[in-house]
C-alpha cells in the first residue's frame, strides 16, 4: 500500500474508532483524524512486528483494517486519559 492509502485507511479507522468510542474528544475532529492516521501506522507496525502478520499490499485486507482500527482505539483511549479534562 502507498502512503496515501495508509492515510485514507487512517482517516477511516479514526472515524470507526470514534464511532465505537463516542463522546467528547479533547482534540475534536482534527485530533481524532490524526489519532486515526497514527493508529493505522502503529497498528500495522505492531501487526507486522510482533504478530507475524506482514502488511498486505491489498487495501481490503481484513487483518490490516483490524490492526488499524485497533491501533486507533488504543491511541484514542490513551489520548482521552491524558487530555480528557482539558476542555472542561
């Protein structure tokens, strides 16, 4: 996959993570989008490094999507824990 497809995957993974964890985010839409992109990269790296599942060249690989969404969820939870009260 190219960098542009990882960015698109990250945008979609961030939106899915936001859907799965509704509520107010300290960063709003832009912060959630950036978390989704970073989560896609981190999830893909963890999948390739420790789970012995190489990154697929196919955009529609289910394991790649699961890794991207999982990475986004982890980053979104961590972000809320660290900066959750900054909007109050």
